[in-house]
């Protein structure tokens, strides 16, 4: 009896060795990861002697196990299989990271016999199911059913599946890393493109204007938002100033910003139009694009008429700019009613105007500045802007912009900005 057991153990060890050897040789010839999984299953079918086998991998995005390779299973069934962790035998094995070996169908409530299987110990779900784990975490399962000789699965079979599962785990790990790298590279390239688009669209130099010193800058966040500012100057017509913020991040926001810039510069290049008319026309032009993209734009648009020292403006849901009054050393908020671009197709935009004197300072900005959170959990806010303006009010527009952004960077304490931070400053002479 002992001799027979030793012989069985020796046979098993030889079988296991052959499985490892054949699997290794097969994998060496594989040209793709998918080919590797196919060869793993071919080895399993041959060594363990089953008609049906599959490897299921956990899909993080959908939260289900999906078949990535199979033998003996109809192709029209493969794409339909999606098992949640904890459901069925595959789901239970994945969730518990413990194998299941079913010998007695009647003892399992969840096991329902199907006539097409040969052995009376086989069921319509996987009969032997083994977790595929990477660093102690289950990433999938291997299922095997319907032994060719009609016999039951044995503990030795389970040990052989252990060997095969270890190889599958290694390559599922490789596949996951490859996909993460591919996704990471895609996102990196997308952010690079968005950054390049934004850099191209933002003005490199600003025009010299009569009666006003102007400067602006945008600090891009790591994930690139959709901030935009510009200064439009057409001969003797009033100079126009715009600060806008496209919702969202990445290349989509950058492209929408490009559409906004083109509309302003090409089709709306008539600064003599009242600001509300400019915003109204702009909303009509890009409304459908914004709705399709499920995004919107906040925007502040102003014109300066040097001959009358008048600033007229309109606002489309943008944070209200601050006007520092040199005569009384106080700040005023310039705001009007007006909804975000892309929210309503209506005409709800209005004009306001204000007179300015020498030494007055207008600060236009995006919420990436006011909402930037510091080390103590407080936002930079409007007070951060006010303090920065007051400490640099004797400087030119460029010095004021630099002071605001320097104080912003100091406020966040070296942390990366979560949103673009843009500021456009006008200092009236």
C-alpha cells in the first residue's frame, strides 16, 4: 500500500515537473501576452486532462471578473461572462483567495448538474477553481471542468493547478503593468498636448496701451486646467480684456479654450461692440459645443475707453474682479448678473461701467488663485489678493502680478496647484 502511494507521489512529481517544463518552453515561444495565456491553458488541458478551462481576470474599472482566455467554451458566451466578487464559485474563490475543489455535486447547493458534462461529479459551473494571486492579492481565477476520462478532480490536480496559476499570476501582473504604463503614457501625452495647446493660445507678449499698464500670467496646474486670458487691441477702438475659465482639465478643456480664443479674435474682433453683446454672441457660437462636451465657461470681459477714462464690462458667471481705488485706498468688486457660457442659450448678459483714475488697479483672476488651499487648510481667497496688491501698489502691473503669484506659491507651501492660477492686472495711469 505504501509502495503504491509512493509510486503515485512519484508519478505526480514527474507530471508536475513536466508541466512546469512544458509551460516554460511554451511561454518562451509566445509573442504576445494573450498568446501566453493561451499556452497556459493548453498546458493545463493536456496535463490535467480537461475539456473546458478558462482564465478570468479582475477588471478594476467594471468591478467584475472577465474571461481573458478559454478552451472548450463557445465564443458567443465568452464576452457575456461577467462575475462579481463573491458571486458563484469563481466570485467566491476570487473574494476569499482560497481554491475550491468540488467532488460531490449533491453537497453543494449552488452546484446545479447539467447533462452535457460527462462525469457525475461535474457541474455547470467550474468544478475546480483556483485563485490567481499577485503579492498576496487575487487578480483573477483559473477554472477547469469536465475531465476527459470522466473521473473526479483530486488534490493532486489542485496542486498542478497551483503550479499553473503561479505562471498565470506572473503574466497577469505583466499585463496589468503594461496597461497601467500604457494608460499612464496616454495621460502623460494628453497632458503634454494640453499644456502645449494652452501655452500656444496664451499671449506671449501684451500690447502697450495708452493710459494703462497691463500684465498677466498663468501658472498651469499639473493636470492642466482651462484658464485663458488675453488683451485685444484694434487700432483706435477700445482695448478689450478677457479672463476665462473652462470647466474640467486636460486636452478637452484646452481645445475648448482654443475655440473661445478663435471666436473672440476672429468672429468677435470688433471691440466697439458692448461687452454684453460680445459675450451674448460668443455664447451662441459655442453653446452647442459646450453642451455636447458637458462643460461650461466662466468669463469676464471688459473694455477700456481711454478718452473718457471709462471701463465697461460684462460678466458670465466669473469671479468678480477687484478694483483698487487709489483715492480712498479701498477695493470695489466689479460684478454683473450673467450665467455661465454653455448653461443657457438665452440673452441674459448685462453691461456695467465705471470711471477710473490714475493709480487705480484692476485685478482679474480665476478661482485657481482664490481657492488655492495653504498648509493650514485656509484658502488664499480675495484677502490674499488684496494684501498682495496693497504691498505692491507702487509697482507696475508686472510687479503686482509677480507679487500676487509669489504670495500664492508661498501660501500653498510648495504643494502642487490643483487648478490653473491666472491673473491679469491693469494699472491705470
